[in-house]
C-alpha cells in the first residue's frame, strides 16, 4: 500500500469557467454546511442554546424587519446596477453561474440554505462576540469575490451591518434570515430572467 505524502498536494487557482456546474453546486453546498457547523459549534462554546436562537417569535414583527430591509437592499442594488458600470460590480461571473440556468425551485432552495447557514454563523455566533461592525468586516472579507471593486465590497459590508442591526432591533435571528433569503432569491430571479444576456 502506498503511503500518502501530504507534501505532494498541490493547489492551483482556477477560474469560475473551469468549474463544471456539478462541482460548483457541490462546492456551494459544502461551504454552506461547513458555515452552519462552525456557527453551531461557536454558539455551543458561547454556552448558548441554538434551539432558542431558532425559536420563532410569537409576534410577526421580525417579518416586517426582514422584508423591509430586503425591499431597501433590492431597490439600492437595482439602482446601483443601473447607474454604475457593470465591470465595477464584477464578481468574476460567480452569481451568473449559480443562478442563470437554475430552475426557480432551486434558486429558492439555494437562497434558503445560504440565508440560514450564513446568518447562523455571522449574526447568531460571530456578532454575539464581535458586534455588528466587526462582523460585517469579516462578512465582507469572506465574500472575497467582491473585494476587487470597492462598490460591491461597500454594499456587502453595508448589507451585513444592516442585517446585524435588524437582528438587534427585532431580537430574532429570523429577521436577518428572512431579509437574506428574500434578497438572494429576488436577485437570483433577476439574474435568471434578465434579458439580453
């Protein structure tokens, strides 16, 4: 039996065009699973109960916080995309690859999974220790594909800070989850049904 030599592992940079659709989805689902697990472990080490974090509030005010923020973010994003050159918001084609040819049901599922996993880690776990400002810096850095341009980086930071703010105001993790879900889903639909591309 051959011995495994870790020194022989080589990494190479690949562009989004070099990854097939199946591998892209595997990568997306795997990173979201890792994000959720890290978030739950972090919450556990904070001596908090994740079940209480996900408890649905009796009042529906969290929906107003989440939907209200989603409407504002989508409006700002559509305005920015109308007046800012396309190359200033370039993410390397990742969002197009994820959403462009995806069925509607799959866009909804992806948006739901991403919103639950990322909000568990960032608002549920990290923000508890670092607050919304530093959490938003980490959130922007994690979305590395936007770091080439200051406009999308600023938007990602601002959206993250707003998600943290509505979490504080509503007292429920479901407010940022709803906002994140609606934003991703609507922007996924915009990419999916955009004409002329």
